[in-house]
């Protein structure tokens, strides 16, 4: 659970620093969510 929380926080930080628009934030968060789902499915 701690690992998942850390991934979420890091993804949020990357999303906020990696784009300049609200649309860009949404896209980055969606990509981060997809990666988290992939990791969760592998476990």
C-alpha cells in the first residue's frame, strides 16, 4: 500500500511539472493511472 501511495504522489508531481495546461494535466494523470493499473494487474 505504501508503494502504491508513493507511485501516486510521484505521478502527481510529475504531471504537475510536466505540463502547462489543465488538459495536459488530465492526460498525464490518465497515463499515470494506466501504468498503476498495469502494475496492480501484474501482482
